C-alpha cells in the first residue's frame, strides 16, 4: 500500500485537515509522512533586492507554521518529518514527490476563490502532473 506520504501545507484550514488525514492514513498503512512547506518569495523582493529582513521573517513564519501543523497532528507512532523549501509551490511539490512518495495528500484550496481561479491552484497543478496518486482533502 502506502509507505511514504507527502503532505504539503500552508496556513489554510484545508491544509491542516489534509495533514491530519495524512497522519491518520499513515498510521493505518504503516507509512511515514513528510509535511512540506514551500516559501514563495515575492517577485518584488527578488527584483529589487534588499529584502533580507523580510525573507528572514517569512522563513521564521514558515518554520513556525510547520511546527504548528506537526503539533496539531496526533502522530502517535507515525514517523513524521518536515521539509522547508523555497520556490513555486506546485513545482517544488512535484520535484519532491519524485523522491519515492507513494501518495500526496493535499488540501483543495489554500488561497481565496478568486485568486485561485485567476492563477490556477497548486492542488490542480499537482493533480495534473504528479507521478503518484493525489488525495485532495476539503
């Protein structure tokens, strides 16, 4: 069945629901879970530079988020790792899943309805391009 589950997270409730579901599924399957947070760096910071303080604050918030999600999950005997990367969320998730994951458990929407419609959602891109099964949680 599943041995290695990837659970990308952001600050949304659906991401937290997905992480909790991934841990529950991992417990019944004897699998491990990796919680993954992707810090997307705003274009303005890259192009204009001088944003070290902002990047440091963003990184600290991302680390706190991973800790909060990890602490919110009833891990029990499930091996739970965290991974923090920089880049575009869908691209980084798809790159990470090539490291032997059997399943991706992801929230259905982490951003507002209009923004998600205009830009395309991360979960939609992951569903379309992943090499493993993707379970979408509301």
